[in-house]
């Protein structure tokens, strides 16, 4: 079966602290987070799209606006790992009317985590 896929991406700067393997939180620090929201469909809509790029970009911008410059641990109400951040952004996108297939978050070059709202 064929599947169509589109994605939008954006970046923002924010700080967080996560637990080290030994348990305590590491010192708060900032990252330039990169986020990719992926949408899939087996068929195109009546206009020939999986999702309108403008709507997808606007939803991602709206989801990231409250996170920009924020303390992510406070925003997520938990130590903000890349995995938790991906799930948080996926939920925000869904609240904005677009449920993604996958949200990937890059914390640092080569360090990515992804969340699949409906499972892989």
C-alpha cells in the first residue's frame, strides 16, 4: 500500500535539566532544539494534500511559541528529556487540530528522540 508523507520543521532555544544516570538533576543548560513534525496519509485530501504546509507550519509555530526561551522543566512539569518534549509537542499539535504521525526532537547534533502519537 502506498503512503504519502510531509513534514515541517522549526527550531527554538530553551533550557532544561535532566537526571544524570546517578540520579540528581544536571545543571540547567540551553540548547537550540530542532523539531520535525511528520504527517502521513494513505490518500490525498480533496485539494491534493496530506496536510497544508501553511497550516502545519502555523500549528508547529503555535506549539513552540510558549517553549521558546522557557525553562522546559517548568513547561513540561517534569525533567524535560527529548522524549518527553517530543510527546509534549505532539499533544500541542493535536490541540491545534493536526495530529502528527511522528514528532522528532533534536537536542544536539546527532541526538534525536521521536514520539509516535498512535504508536509506530
